[in-house]
């Protein structure tokens, strides 16, 4: 597994997971339980993981989606 994204923002994490899963890329979130235990302080980031063979495509999809958002196309 390869770390694709590390964030304390649950909205960003949910968005990235939905985008990748819609493209057929399975994801796994590490540190989700630890993050839930810490409460609302947000000190422990969650890590979005993908299989190594899908990492390049997943990065490309996230980068493209971010550019589209910045350009106002979504």
C-alpha cells in the first residue's frame, strides 16, 4: 500500500475516497480509529492508502480533480 494523501480534514478525505472509488480504485484509511479517539483536536492525520500498482493513476485523478475545482469547472 502507498500513502496517497495525509489530512486532518474529514471532508477532503471523504471527497478523495469517493472520487477514487468511483474510478474503481479501492482505498483504505489508516489511523481512522486513532483519529476518532483523539476527539476534535485533529493532531493525528488520517492516511489515504491505495495499492502500489494504482498509485500513479490515483494521483493523476486527484490532481486533475483539484485543477478542475481551482478552475471552477466542478
